[in-house]
C-alpha cells in the first residue's frame, strides 16, 4: 500500500521560501498511472490545490500560486518537493501531499486517493 509522508520546517518567516518534501513508499513516483500533488488547508478555509508533478516530471500549478510555486522531484529517493517563495501569513496552514490517477485532471482535492498525514506550516517572524 502506498504511503506518503511530508517533511519540512513548521515555521517560516514572511518573505522567505517554504520548502516541503514528500517521501513516497509502496509505489513509484515515475509510475505512468499517477501524478503527485500538494494540497493545503488554511485556517477556516477548505482544501486548496497547490500543484502537482506528473510521472513525466512536468509540473502544474494553481493559477493563484504559480508565480511563487515550484515542484520538483528526486526519483532516486522517490520524493517530490514543493517550494513556495515569498510566503505571507495567508500561506499558513496544513500542507498535504497526495496521489492522483492520471485519468483525473488532478485539479480537485477530491480526486486524490492517497494522502500524507499533513504538516502544519506557520508563517511568522
């Protein structure tokens, strides 16, 4: 069974870059059946799709975040990483990594079938 685990700093200062890594076990991020994404939930808000990386390595981003977002992967470690630059307090929340089948658009959080437990991110000086 596939498992995902997020890791990264829980506290980031405003204007800095947030970097989170998702380690996948029980499945390969290069499998052509799946894409791998990041989803977040800010306090009092619903789930928000941040972006994903395809099995090919190409990445897609939420239009509202694409200017500040970058998703890369390390296939040797079966990991993918989100970098979000110039963070503000509005970027605080719980960040999840998750898997989605390639038959879905990958844009909706409801399309993702396996999720990590989530990691809390606070943005504060």
